[in-house]
């Protein structure tokens, strides 16, 4: 779960750095910045991590579908722009892949010890 915390942390740092406003409709519902969508980021992270694990592909597929629905809902409800959601998906996928590689590296290192 440390990777999920890192993923959301990266999203929060990017929001504070980029300071991109949400769409007009979303501004009345939230006081935080919109870029990137941390809902899209976190849900994509979880889906990518689950898909890479290979343990339970049914659960991983359900998580991937939920991630797409959550991401779409952020656009449909006008809380985020398409770009904000796509950047969230991209960052979530990258952090998910990197955290899986770190997990694999740590596992291999422990196995050699």
C-alpha cells in the first residue's frame, strides 16, 4: 500500500505545482486544483498494480473497469477536464508500473539474501 500513498502524494504535489483550475462547474464543488485528477490517478494505480500482480485477474479486470468508470465520471460531472483526467491516468499508470518494479526488485533482493 505504500505505492498507493506515493501515487496520491505525487498527485497532490503536481496539483500544488501546476495549480490548474477545475472547469467552471467543478469549481463550486471543490476548492482544490484540478490537474491531475487524483481520482483517476489513484484508481488507475490500483488497477495497474493489480493487473501486474497476475494473482487474481478477475479482480484486476473489475478494478480496471471501475477505474475507467471513475475517470469518465470525473469528466461527465464536469469536475475535471479531459486533459486533467488523462494526466491522472498517465501518472497513475506510471507510478503503478514503477512501484511494481520496485516490489519485484525488493522481492528478488530478499530471495538472494
